[in-house]
C-alpha cells in the first residue's frame, strides 16, 4: 500500500511539474496568449525555479500541518485554519511597517517609496515565526479542556483569531504608501515568486529539511503520542518534550512558508489527509508522505492557475487553493475525520 501510495504521489507531482513547465504565455498577433510548448533558455530556467518554489513551499506547509495535527490530536488543525498563517502575515506586516517608519523618520527628504526589499528577508522571517507561534499558543490555550482539546473550539478560536490578525494586517496597510500597500495586498493573497530569490529559496529548503528530519526521527514517538497521555507515558514517551518539538516545528515551518510566499491556505490541512489516505496512519510514512502530498497540491494548483487568465493577470495561487480547499475543509468537517478515531467529540 505504501509503495503504491508513494508512486501515485510521485507520478502526480511529475505530471503537474511538467504541465507547469510547458504551459505559459506566448506572443501572437493579438498580444499574449496561453500556449503549450517546450520552453528553452531563460524561460525554462524561470519556470523550473517556479516549480521548485511551489514544491518546497507545499512540502513545508504539508509538514507543518502534520506537526500541528499530531500536536493537537486534531485532524482539522492546519496553519490556515488555526489562524497561524494570519498571525505570521501580521508579524511580517508589523516588521515591514516598522521598517518603513524607521526609514522615513531618518529620511530628511521625506521620501515615500517604501519598498519592502529594503528590509532583510531574515527580519521578515523572524516576524512571521513570532506571529505564527503567538497565534498557535493563543489558539491552543483557548481550545484546551483539561488534558484534551475540543476540535470545535479549536476551529472557532482559529477562525476568530485569524480574522483579528487579518484585520490588524489590513489596518497596517493604511499606514504605508501605495507602493508597499500594493505589495502587501498581493502578498497576503498568497503568491509564489515569479523570479525566486535563490538565497531565500535555499534558506527555505534548509529549514524544511531540518523540520523533515526532526519529524522523521520522532516518527515512532509520534505514533505513540496519538494514544492517551497515560499510555504514552507508560510507553516511555516524554510528551512534554515531544509537544514542545511539535509546537516549534509547526510554528517555524508555517512562519517561513508565509514569509516566502504569503498565507497560502488549506495545503497544510489537505496534504496530511491525502497522505493518510494513500499511506496509512503510521508517521514513518506520513512524514515524507505529507511533504510529498503538499508539494503535489501546490504544484498542481500553480499549474492550474496558469490556465486562468482574468484579463488583468494570473489568479494568485493562494486564491485558488482557498477556492478548492474550502469545500475540502467542509467535507472533512462533515465527515468528522479523527486521526485516532472518534472520541465523543473531543480529541485527546
């Protein structure tokens, strides 16, 4: 089953990557039109880098979603649903606005260019990680009932907190000039860089690999952690340490993904579920499976968006994942999937 599942995911990823590479705009007598052709030279390089960005961001979100679902023992947990993506976005917006104000306060010429590139990307990443971790801590606190989490309360707290952070980000957008405001609006919709920054992409790959190895090394303990606390303790698993590891792994992965591509919704929710369907419940297969499934979903979404021309440009990939992921989330909510089975409405 596992071999067949991995082969299925790998085949879909290859097909989606080929489609994303082959589909693109081409010049004609009527202007630009969508064409299906084999690119070459710089065009091939740019498209392959876009595919790489989508695959890495998708894998990062898939691993983050798996870490959060295991941490909270809740199949509905994901960076977007729990408000972590919105919190990370708010953190980045705060960093950008503070950076803009510091620059303008020291600019005697009164310039208002406000380019976001004036700040190091590492600073934006720190803001995203801090904002995402704060959001996760707040949601976890509100959703806890004794030694368990109520899934409905978690989802409601995440939706409300996400709305608050989104409103805060919208408020901050009005404190900056139109140039930076437009960048923030586009980034908040979730976008993959058309021309990826190599250093940023390498940083994202390195952080994702560290998160992958942390989760893969803890796979046996993650299986045991899905049992009750007493059973996990009797099996020799240090739940306190493991949950701390999952907390920071999920928060950091979600934060750096948001810093790189903006808040892209539902990949972290659907990816781990797709991996479970194809590979089973054991984390030894789920960890690489969630990363691969997340990559498949985002590369496929990026390929599909290339075919949607709104006249004013391509649809942001974050909008497309929200349109497709929303019904998937409602279906999961309807079915009431539980990682460890149903337990009277409370995930222990």
